[in-house]
C-alpha cells in the first residue's frame, strides 16, 4: 500500500549513515515528515527509533567522535581546547599563538592554521574586592589531609546549600588554636583540625565543594607553604603553582557540637584492614552496595552481614574487642568504607551507646580528627 511505501522510504532515510546531518537539519527532517503526511503515531515511532539509534551510535564511538556529535553551540565554546587536544602528538611539535587583532587570535601548529574570534579581556570578571586580612601560612600536606578527611561528608542536597561545603573556623583546645574543618550531610559528620598560631584572625566561612576539589588538585602539586587570607565573602589561597580566589557559601552552618556524642561508653576496637576488607567482601552481594550493613557485636568478635532480596546474603566474622554486652547495630556500608579509607591507625575505635544513637569513630594516629555516623534501621 501507499502507507507502507511511505514508511519504507522514511525508514531508509533515517537508517543511513548521513543521520548526523539530518540530526542537525531539523527543517529538512520536518519537511520529509510533512511531505509524506504520516500518521502521528507512526511519526513518533520512527522518531523514537531514530533518536535511540543515534544514542547507541554515540555511546559506541571512541572519544575522537565526541566532537563530531556535539552541538554547534557547544563547539563554539570549546573549540580552542578541542583544536589543541586533537592535534597530532609529534615530538618537538609547537603551537604558536598570535593576537592579530583586538578580538582575533591566530593559532598555528605544523600543517594547521586557525583564526579564532575572542572575547575582550575587559569582560573577564576579575574581583575588585581586596582581602585586607593578613595572610597566614600552613603546610600543604596538612591542609590536604584536612580536606581529604572532611570532604567525604559534604552534602549534595541543593535545598540545603549551607551543607554543600566544608565549614572552616578557628577553635581553641587546651590553650592551643586550631583551624577546624567540618562537613555533614545530616547522616554523617567529619571533622579535622590543624594547629595554627593563636594570633591569627580567621573569619568563619563555608568553602564550596567545587573550590575544595580544585584546591585539592593544586595542593597535590605544591610543596611550599600555602598562604591563606579571607573575609566574610571571599577566601584566597596563594601557592607556588598559582593563586586560587573563591567566593564562599552565604549561609549559617548548624551547631555541629550538639550532635557529637558525649557519653558513648561502649568501646569497640577492630583491626582496620580486617574490618575494611570484610565490609568490602560482605557488601559485594549488593550490586549498588547501598544495602544496610548489620553488625552483631560480642565481647571478642563482630559478625558483619548484608541481605539483598535480589542477589542473596553475605556473612563474615572478624575478631574484635568490646567492653560491653552484646549489641546489634546497622550502618550504611558506604559511610564506613569512606571513613576506614581515611584512618591512619592500625586499629579503628568505635564508641557506641545503643542501636539508635549516633556513633563516634576516632583515629589513634590523628587526635584532631573524628567522625560521627547515624545508624540505620533494617
């Protein structure tokens, strides 16, 4: 019939290797559909099949094809980096950059030549606000250690933006001053501190997540002391490799001291490697590893177990020391893995109260760091 012939022609057009061209040429695609006047349901069916085939082609291609499949608007924003990235990797190859006009950049490399339009440098948003506070110095390894230990508890909940970072503030303990970093997502809390001079003035701020990961990357390449200065709206990190200036999160961080357990007198001590490896093995029965991990604690051992209705059950017993009667408690296994990955001591010490109260976890090798986790109900 005529309808079958029309469907057959459309199918041939949509299945050709020229579909990237048709993908961008919306007008041509609509013209073809209107010309054959297909039924609405048939139109949706073929368009869905076409888009699905395009998606399969996209995920099946090597990275060199990513530029080909991205939209033109995206390419315009990224074409400078794409040009350099996709240049042939030749020994002693050079890239020459020349500003031929105020808004035109000439790029030459081997057999390639590009003339790129530029945005005026006056449009770059340079901060005019000066940080008048006197900077203080910290060792990069100490600051990096603080960030790595606290970042695991940063919240991803955008509705509570004040939890989307690390809260930095100055604290005092035993006549010593510390720069303390705290992060929480309301289910767990991480805190770590480094000692600073008591004369240092530091405005409490919440450092955003993106800045934290960028700072970690810079600190890993830095060997000299880092200069830190801040005010209520910005913070500056001066390093050997560069300067990082960031806005801070406008919000009030909750009083975290209220959730730190004070009377958890039931102490569980386990060898760190055995505990971590056992959690990894037991939780492997769950594909997403989000199942609750049940801990059945006795005087001399801990039984770890995970039950998944789709894949089965995992149980393992490890040696431990516990100073109280038997206790059953459950946790998010991912939280425990994150914490055990940052503890430096050979043993992990878990301070408990009851199956429903927050748990305090300490590191013998770092008295300035601790973690708090809320139990789960299974």
